[in-house]
């Protein structure tokens, strides 16, 4: 039974952390409401996340973040800010969901799994937005923002109701994003090398 509890808690933390890669504050607000209503019990040291001040602050931040991604230029600025913020949010969400265990282990998992997952997904969405800004002059950005909002909100709800299912989706998404990030880096390195070769040829 303890193993099942740990699996469910870990899946919940992973799923919510993945959602914070799309929107930092949406899954934090979802977790805050779940803790506030007693639907979930936070790990030791995270009772503050279920307080009314936390709910109010996260609710305000969520509305500002969601709307901000529909404003040209602001959306790209937000990407630079939400990078480290997503990592922190993913760490908090994962750590607060895990059951009682040594603090070092719990925080280690929170940072590596939760923060890492959120950071990778946020990096992927930022690159997609940058590409959309260049190829569509920003016209495609609202569509991408809407998709991210749907994934963040819908994913947070599914994570609370069916954590195992959402965790499996998060793992699949991570594998897909990592493979595409690797190809993107390889293409970028190849372009740089080709540029250096052309420069040497021109100088010669």
C-alpha cells in the first residue's frame, strides 16, 4: 500500500510539474485549491500552499500570466522570466506532493524530476514561440498561447483526478521534446560549422 501511495504521489507531482512548463501558476493554483479544500494533503512544510493568501496570490498571478501571453512582445518577454520560474514551480509541486521521506531525498527528487520536467517543457514551448514569432511575424503566437493554456488547465485537472494517466502523458511528452531539442541543437551546430567553413573559404 505504501508503494502505491508513493506511486500516486510521485505521479501527481510529475504531472503538475509538467503542466507548470506550459503555465507556471496554473498548476500551482490547482494544487493550492486542492490543499485548501482538503482534497489533497500537502507534505510537511507546505501547508502555506493551501492558505487563502496563497490561493488569492496564485489566482491573481494565473490571470495575469494567461492574459499576458496574448499580448505581442510581452509573450516573448514572459518566456525569459518564466524559464527559472517554471523550474521553481515544478520543484515545489513535486516536493509538496511526495509523502514523508528524508528531506534531502524529497527535495532531490523535487529538483531533479519536478524542476527538470518543468524546465524542459518550458524550454520547448519557448523555442516554439520564438519560431512562431519569426515565421508568422507573431500572428501564430495567440494560437500557441491558447494551446498552452488548454494543456496547463486541462492537464492540471486531469493530474488531480487521474495522476497516473497524466504522468504517463508527461513522460511521453518529455521523450518527444528531448528528441526534438537534440535534433534542433544538431541542426544549429551544423549551420554554425557550415558558416565557419564558408568564412574560411571566403578568406582563403
